[in-house]
C-alpha cells in the first residue's frame, strides 16, 4: 500500500493508543462542570481541531472560563494517565518493516515536545525516526508549519512522502504539504468522519496497511 520513500507518522491515536485516557480526561472535566459525558463513539464523532472548538462543541463556555486554564487542567489529567497508554501492538511491526525497507520515518505530532520525547522514549521507538516533531505549547494547535519545516530541513520531496494519521486534520496537513495520506480509523475520529474528507485511502486499523 505504501511505495513512498518517507513516512510521516502522527503520534496520538496513530502510533499511541491513547483514546481511552483522552476520553477519561475530558469526561473528568465535563463531570466537574456538570456537562454531559462522552462515550467512545460520541467522542470520536465530535473530536477535532482546533481543540478549543471541540471543547466548545461539547459544552465548554470560554466566556465564563479561561481556555488556557482549562487546557492546562486537561493536560495535567492526561499526563497523569499517560503511562496507561501504549503504542498499538502492530505499530512495532510496521516501524520495523519500513525501516528494513529503507524508508525514512518521522513523527509530526500536536503533542507538546517534551511530553512527546518522554513518551516515545518510554515506548522504545525513538530510534526509528529521523525527527520527532511536537509543538512548543499544550494547546494542540496545527501541525502544518512544523510539517513544512520538516520537509525543508530534511530536503524531502512531498511526492515521496506518505503521511499516516487518524484525524481530519492529518488529511488537511497532507494536502497542504502536497503528500500522500492514509487515514487510520482506530484513534480519535470515526471512520465516517475520516471518509467524509474524500481521502482516497481510509483503513480501519494499522493491520490493514500491513496486509496490503
């Protein structure tokens, strides 16, 4: 399925199976505010970027509370739960397969850089990547600018890149960068939402990439 010379991986929901801790964290915030809780299914239907907009969709009112404070509250909960999340079992197989095939691999993530470094080190996967790129804040903003820098710094040809991700934003990033994209519906957004992007390659699990 992938003939590209380089692979850009999203991290959360693509390599790291963190849906459960993301859901647990946001539900703690919702419960505290007496707002309706989310199920895994409803979460995957409403989650999106920018993250602030998603919060507003599920009931947060940032005219009454401070977005920055709320984001820090979430990250504090998420960080405390992060050790419970592991990478998808088939991820190592794919990383090893691509490495053996001589493909250059990168991570382009909306996770804060230090947290991303700690997580990839804890999972013993850092050595697979030429660069592990996170963001310099906790607000899960757009990855597009970091993606452009990555391509420039490593002198990559966008036509030689395949981006693997689990959200609509990953497809938006791939379109902006001009590279191929495969969306995997095992993370933070439903397959219906991913298919609605028009992305030509949407699969249910990482295993589907291995099989093809």
